[in-house]
């Protein structure tokens, strides 16, 4: 069992960066309540470390978003009133880059993350995607058509919730190509990116069916996984079957999902 990655941390009012060690069996108590402690600092954020802006799908700045980068240490900061953030990692290397809402004001957006290589100052601007439709989480797993492209078999009995603030619903959306988070370390050509909720719920296997027009053999699904007990953050290939215009397999994490053509560079 993978230990729980510590992400649900209290928001600071002064814009400072919190350092939190991760380790085996680290766990966050889930109160089921969204935090409303964030008071964004409007002072300009220095351009250092991982830095950039957090905006909505229309390009408007989003404040009070928790931006975090985890290696063996989690470093996090909150976006200010202009949507600016700056996280200075403890060291270089592969880590988990995550953006998630801190307050219920912005709970209508997907939390999202990708594995990221940090080797010095780097700008990463991110656009978050709105949750347009929520499906009540069934008590017993059943196939839900979460979006036009994604059908997922999910229920309270077949996945383990992690740090998502709201595990009462499931949802998915396809991210416009212009708004993709950075993608590194995936063999082949990425064709589509999807965000899933509740973020980082995980399971021994949830049947998933992803529609992609003109799907052909050689295409596969990749899910973003992280094992904080071993500090491994990576895209993991899902054993994928192509049937007509659908790619099917067993999903293990409700994080960021990719459709990849492994035959293309």
C-alpha cells in the first residue's frame, strides 16, 4: 500500500513557504471540511525556483491555490491576489508538482498534478479546469459516464480516498491541448490529457474506458502515480486494449490521465 502524500496543509496568511517532510505512513486527517483560512498576499512574488501564475480557463488569475513540489521534502506556497506563486524546491530532481484549491471558493476546479523534473529556476504557468458536472459517488461500484470521453467503474467500495476535500462525487474532463500541464518522460506522442476527481483516490483497479476518435493499436493510457514512501513520481503505463474508438484498462489513481500513441515520436 502506498503511503499518503502530505498535501492538505494549512494556508499561510503571509505568503511564506511551508516545508513539510514526507515519509512512510504519513497521513492527513480528513475532516471533510474545506479550508477558508487563505488571505492572499498582493505583494509581487519573486521570480525564483518553480514560479508562474495560476489562472482559470479564461485566463483570469486564481488566488489561494496551493502549489506544491515534493521530492523527499514537500515545499509549498499559495498563489497571491494576482495568481502568482513561487516554490523553491529543497533540491534538484524528479518530484510531484501539484496545484489544488485551498478554499471552497475555488472548489469548482480540478486539483491537478504531474511528475516534473526540477534542475534550476523554471517557469510553469498553469490553467485549471472547471468541474462542469459532478456524479454522486455510489456506495457500490458502477460504471459512470463521467465525461464524453471517460467511463469509469467507481464507488465508495472500490477506491480509497486520500486528501481530496470532497469525496462525495466523481468527475472528469478533457484538458484543451493549450492548457496541458508539462509532460515529461512519456514515450511516444501525447494525444489527450484528462483530469479526474476525487483527486488521488486510488484502488487495486477501476475499469476505465476512454473514447479517442480513430484509435489504433499502439495507443495506450498512462496515469500519474507517486509513491512517497520511495519518492517515486512518474507516468505509469496502463495495460491497454484498443477496441474500435475506445481504449480500455484498469485505472489505479484518480489523478492525471494521458492517451499516448507509443508508435509516434
